[in-house]
C-alpha cells in the first residue's frame, strides 16, 4: 500500500454496516480488546469493537471524586447493572454490589493502578510442582512463561511500561530491557526500601504502565495525585484507550462502536458464531455480522454473555460443554497495612506505587502451612475524600474537632503496604446469571458465588504479618491492617473461562479458541488458569498480543474463513 | 498479631505534633450561624438553594459545622459545605432528599428531648449541639475501618440522616475545588489537610525522598527466595 493511500485511509475511519460481515467483532475495548483490535486491524483485517460504555477522552477525565467514586463515571453502574451475592451455590443470592470494572472505551485500563509485573515461570507450571490442592481445580497452563515472554516485551515497548530490568533477583528471564527508566521514587518507596533491606529482602523499582518519559505523542506522568480510579488527562497512564485504540483506528480497518451493549452471540444452524447482538444507546437492537467473534468483556461479563447466549444446542451456556464457564473465579488475595510516619511524605503526590518486592513470590507450603505466594508494594492510592472516609486508624473519631485534627495530621504522613498474591481456583466460586434480578435492559443480572479457600485467608494473614515486620523496621509509630475476612467483592476477575488442553476441564484452548465453537474466541482475565501474584493486567495484555498472533496463524491456514 | 492502637495515646501525640497551629478556641456556633445567614442574605447576588429552604439550610449548616468545626482553621462552614449538599441533593444524591426532609425534624425533636428550653439546632449552644449529634451517632468510633473504595461502594442509601450528612460534609469539605460541586470553597479543605492545590508535582515530594541517593542493587542479594 502506498504512503498516500495509507494517509487517506488514516483519516477515513470506517463505519461498517451491521449487515456487512466484518472479519472480527470484538466485545469489549479494555486491556485485551484494545490490544486485539490494534493487532488485527493493523494486519489488514476488518474489525468492529463493541463497547458497552461511552467513548471518553482525556478532556472528559477529572479529579472530581464524586464523579469517579459515587457516580461511576468510568465504571459499571450498580443501579443500572445490579449484582447479587451468595457464599455457596445452596444459598439464594442477595442484591449486593459484587464487582467494579471499567465501562468505557479502554475498559479497566483507564483507571487501574498500573502495577505491571510479569508473571514468573512458576505461575504457569505450579500445579506440577506443588501437586494437587484439595478443594481446588488448581492446574498448569497449556503455555509456558517462555512462550509468553516475547509478548510481555511487546506490552512493555508498545503499550509503555517504566521499570528497571534486572533490579529484582527473582525476575524471570527477559529478551529486552524496559523502554523507559522507572518513575521517581516516593517517600513510601524510600521508607519501604530501607526497611526491607534491613530485613534482608530485595525491594526494587516498581514496573509501572505509566510513562516516565514522553513517548509516542503521550506525556510523561505529571504526578497529579489522582491516579488509581481516575483516567489520565495527559495520556501518561498506558491504557488501551491511549496506547492501542488510536493505532487501531488509524489503520483504517477498525471501528470502535461505543454505547453498544452486547447481550447475545448469534449462531447459525451449524453452531458457528455469525455475529453479536447488542443494544445501542437508545436500546435499539442490532446484529453486527462477523466471521469471527472474540469476547474480551472481562471475567464477569464474558461468562455472563455466554450464559445469555444459551440455546437448544448449548443449553448450559454457549461454549460450556465443560461446565467451566463462569467457574473458578480468582480475585487475588490482598492484605493492606497502613502506617503513619513522624514527618510528611506527601505521598498524595504522584502515581500509587514506586517500590515492590518479590521475596515471597514462592513460599514453601511445608514450611508456612498453606499454599500461596505474592509480592508487596509501598503505595498511597487514596485521594482526599477517600482518605477521610477510610484512611484513619481504627477507633478514630469520625467527626468533630479531633477528627479534623487527625485528618490534618495524617493525610500527608500516611502510606500503605499492599501485600498481594495468589488465589486458588475453586469450582463453586464464580459468576453466573441471577434467576430473578434484572438489569436496566431487562437482562438477568450478574450473580457472584464466592467463598475463599482457607489457604487464601491464611496467606492474607501471613502477608499482613510480613507487612508489620517491615513497618516495625521502618520506624513507623502507628500501624494497622484493614480487617482480613471473606471476600464478597472483586476487581480482579480471573479464571472464569480458563485456558486448557482438555476440553472437559477448560473453556478455551491455548489459541484462545473455544473448544465448542471454532470461530468464537475468548481473551481477557477469564482466560487465566492461575491467578498470578496479584497484578493481572500485564499478563492479560501479553495474552492478547499472543492471541492475535495465534488467530492470524489460524486465519492464514484458512481455519477461520477470514 | 496486629497491635491494638491506643486511641487516646495516639490522639494526644497527634495533637502534640500539630503544636502551635492547634487552638481549642471554638467559634461560637450561634454567632457563626447568624454571620452566615447574614452574609448569604446580604450578598449582592444571594446564593439560592436548589433544594433546601432557608431554615433547613441554616440547620444543616450548623450540623456540618459540628462535623468539621471552624476551630481556628477553616471548617465546613468556610468550605460552603451546605451549598455542596444542596447541590448534591438535586444531582448525585437525589435519593437522599427524603432522608434530609424527614430527618431534620427528627434532629429538632431530639434536641427538644434532651434540652427542653432549646429552640433550634442552629441556635443551641455548642455543648447542646454536640450532645444531640453524639446521641444520633449510633456507629460511634467502634465501626471497623474499611478500605476507602469499599466505603463508597457501600453507598449512602437507607442510612440515617446523621450518617448521610456526615458523609456529605466530608465530601463537601474535601472535593476537588475546581469541580462544579460547589464544595471546598477556596480550597480551604485541602489547605487544612495540607494537600497543595496543584494538580502536578515534581519530586522530591516530601521528607523521606529528599535525600534519597538513587536505587542501587543490594550488595548481598539473596540467593533464592526467602521462606
């Protein structure tokens, strides 16, 4: 293609007709959907991305905490999209908000913390190494770290990750250094680093999907202090919205269609997907025809869509012959400890995390008495109103002059140790559709069933104990841990359409193709077999780069009719 | 495993740390309320309330002033929190209209129960106001801490007025002053918590990173994982 032609096409963003059979329809424009849209469209395929949320840009973002945290400006809305929760399949679920995910072009990558560790080799082969764990479906992945490594490098270079290669003695092998140096250290990072070294641990500069230097027309981070939960006004945070989607659109082969709420995958009489049925903003129903359908709607909405697409051929949910759709949900175990220092850190300035450690990535179950492993970071991810509601020590006054004095003293002197790690896959834990509660479109609501595996709870307490050791070494005068209890709410939505070689115990194969429907693919947090150690988005994006390569290979071979 | 925190000890230390900037002098609530009403009425373009009546606004302003008092540094009153709440009740918090409209007479009733000679909350003495709100604060400080986001997730529907007004007051005091929520006027809330008004900063950010020499590998990186 000549340069001139390419230029014309780049300004001529396609608007595909719904009746036109495009090569790919992708449901969801987040971490995975954005990468797939870019990779497939720049390789010449026609792509329509159906995103249920609006198409926002950096000028729409703001630091208004009400807008972000009460009005769910960037996220799923509990009034329009109610959820229900129960602990076990025997109970009737009660209405209760069960999850938060990004509901806008860019998905959750607009507002995430941007912690971007790679998974390590062990994450993919841990079942073989550890053995079976009672009460779980703990399994190896059908791919290895080595197979995913080139795609981790692609995420770092194409999406944009700041970090320091070789800084952690526990890092897995890498083919390339990071494209940018780490972000500046924060006060929390300095305190964490000094204390961890006293204990003989190995803190290192956090790999973050936030630009430390200007890159690809995007600004470096300006340290505004409204990061976790917020969209970035200067395009420094490496969301799909600013890193992938503009390239997809410039290809001239990709249409991003916002406010398009997909609720059914259409099949032909042979059981092949023919497109996606969705509501537009006015609740009119459309069918976008496509040769191949890819679901990247997140670990809750992807299984929900498969359940909503049940038919006589697939009575238990589309692509669910295994019974694994929606099951084995993993949230990642977390323990958050908080400390107050003598002097101001002013950690409200900047992004959340500047130092991490991975000394506990692999724990010996025989020594600690449970299965688990994870990392710890030093962070401050609270904004002023959030801090005033939840950032003060237990038993603090809640109003009046003592409350005000405590806010005034603690806001600049507080930081957190965030321990995060494995969750075990348990068959009964997951998302499906509620038999009674409906959303604002009249569709069955998401129902969460979840009860932590006992090892996850033990591991959370163990992480909190390590945080307290670290805080003892830091000289912090005040410290506490948020109560550790059973989880009933999640933001990491992992494992609900897991990848595997055995069609009876997995939903997709190693190419992200569903075992049951040849031209239906799933790629998002639901694809994960194990939970990793707490920071899944890096791996979701790497999987999406790899899935795009695999899909191109299948297409070349003529398997997909595109 | 996790040490219990002695609140009183902690508070006394916190207050000591604040030192000279702290003053226990209370602005007399009566005077402040009168001043506020006068100012609102005398303003060349008087601020109109979208939901509250003038009387309701006066009562709400007095309650917010107990939640975040103007005790030598600006409080809810200076931050214009009552205007924030008024706007909230016709926008993001319209579900709470009933809670305010039906709850305010309840506060008045409680005042009368406790102090038969008192007239309205805004005209009661600071001690009386404190006693009324303490009697309405069912959760007290015994409720366990929650992650900030979890607090938001819980929402404010079907909560007693005291809880709603407490949440609204805090939000109205600390909201981004550049937003159109009508709270945190002049950024006074942020100044109280020492949050600078800027939306961009350069390191060093504070005391602990001021003299940081830069990251270096540990001289004795451990071989293998710590167990």
